[in-house]
């Protein structure tokens, strides 16, 4: 078995991989990476460390005038320092706003501005009602970090109806737990 082996199903007692091989397990941990859309690989542009298009500090593709890239699909260098910004939603939403302003500036004959952003913090869910957070350099974990992540997520929803439905779903989950569905494996093939 290699690192590229695909999981085809999982239950509370085992993980099944390609070839229908079952591995007994009671815990499954997924560590998902961030990769750009596969279309990026087909472009005639230099790509950086995580596979995104190499852009300048203004999110423009230097080898293709008038072309911009951001988010997961771009390697945006940190203004005035080494490295690139992480391809996170927190950065991508701000990069998108900057690119829109930069396109308008270029069309008006003005100079585009570099992307600069100092993160407020980072949050992640790590388990049932558990999270980790780093806000203004302070570390939090457990239920408090989980609640912080949920509050930020909820605040970004576009409408009150959607927020209410999500909040109700979360409250029901918190009170009663999630139902676990066991998907049957098709053995007819």
C-alpha cells in the first residue's frame, strides 16, 4: 500500500481501500491538503511551491499582462518579506477585493497596489465540539475555540434565513448528536 492509496469507504470498525482491502480501525483522521484546481496545471504560467500560479505582489501574472490570480490558484508573495500568503479563505477574500480594485486602477491608468494583510488569527475544527485557535497571538482550544470558529462561520453567511437554518442545525447537533449513516458497499462488481 502507498501514500496514494484511495479510501473507498469507512465504517466505525474499518477503513476500506482500493481493491476492497479492509483495515480494522476505530479512528480515521483526514489531513486534507490544499491544491489548486487541476486546470491550473494546463496553463502556460510558472507555478510555485504549492502548485499555484506565480504572481507579483499585486496578484498579477507577470508573464501575462491583464491576467490576475488569487486564492488557492495563486502564489501571492508577502509584501516586503519572504514567503507567500497561505491559500486560505481569509486571504482569498481579501485578495479578491484587491484584484477588483487593481483591475479598475489599471483600466484608469493608475498603479495597482500590493496585497498586504496581517492576519487576526486562525481557527480550525479538530473534532466533535473541539477546535484550536490563535487570535492576536493568544492560543485557545477545546469548546471555546470550536464556538469561536462557529461564530465566525455564521457571521459570514449572506442572509438571516440561511444563518437561522445553520444555527438550528448546530443546536440540534449539540443537543442530540449526529446520526451516523453506514453506507452499504456494492459487492456486485
